[in-house]
C-alpha cells in the first residue's frame, strides 16, 4: 500500500493537541505512512508533527495499548508488525462478536436503524467505486456501531472499539484489494437482508461469513508480502 501523501503537521484549530496528534499518528500507521517494523524516533516525530516530545511520548504509549506500536525493553518504539497468528485471532474475535450482535440486531433493530445501515452500505459501495478508502473505513465502522447499538450490545461494541485500531489496520489491507471491493458490499447487503427479515440465525451466519471472507483476503495479502517487509 502506498505511503500516505502530505504532511503530518497538526491542525490546532480543533480538538486537543494530544487528540489530534493521536489521530494523525494512528492514521499514518494504518495508512502505512509508517511501515511495519519502522523505528519511531521521538525527535523526528516532534519535527514532523510540530508538537512537543511530551505529547509524542503520550501518543506513542497510547498507540502501544492499541497494538499499533511496540516498545521492546532497551529499544526505541517501532511500528508493530502484522503477523498471521494475530490476524487470525482478531478475525476470530470479530466473528464471534459480530455474529452475536447481528442476531441481536435482527431481533431488536428499529426501521430507522435498518435505514441507517442501508445508507452506510450505499456510501461504502460509492467509496469503493471511487477508490476512497478513508470513507470505506469510516462508513464500515459506522455500520457496525449502528448494528451493535441497535441490538443493545453496547458492552460488546466497547470490546470491538478496544480492537478498532487493529481492525482498521487489517481493513486497510483488505480494502486495497480489488477482490474485496467486489465482494464486501454484496456480503453486507446479504447481512442487511437477513436483518430486515428478522432472521437471527441468517443474520449471524451472514455476519460471520463476511468476517471470514475478509480474513482470507487479509491472510493472503500478508502471505504475499516479501519476507521481512
């Protein structure tokens, strides 16, 4: 995936400086501006971001809790690598949680919730067609937030959010695949059909099938990367 274009410089006109820096660094890692295994030098980051070393250190510590940064003892922080075993675990957890949430959504969702899910899918399809990967990521997250909350699964959604940085990092890999752009919207529409039919079993199955399909694309992409990349 190509490196993110443009400057990392922070726009201080909104949110707190720490929040903006965290968002900028998270997006830079997910978008592979910083490559897996790359060393993150505090002084260089201060210059690129235009913030203090204190802010950079706080942000790096937070990104470590999200699984995006590693800080080995006696070494500087680096961008966490993506390995197949961790990838399988993330998708396994996703399948369990999303399958459960889909069943709950089929049972409890309002018509307004279903309309919002349909709107998100339309935006995802349009973004795929335009190659707008940032919007695909944002609207996919929105789709799942609506689905979990419509089913009353706020605790489960909290767990998903704790993994969201890793999930979106893997989504960025799958979204870049032409194969996924063709598959994903159709899979999500099948899920929506099951939700509209109030078929809990079919909704759970469709949600899990969507996750398993994404997992295959992600694992294939990782396996195709050159050793040490």
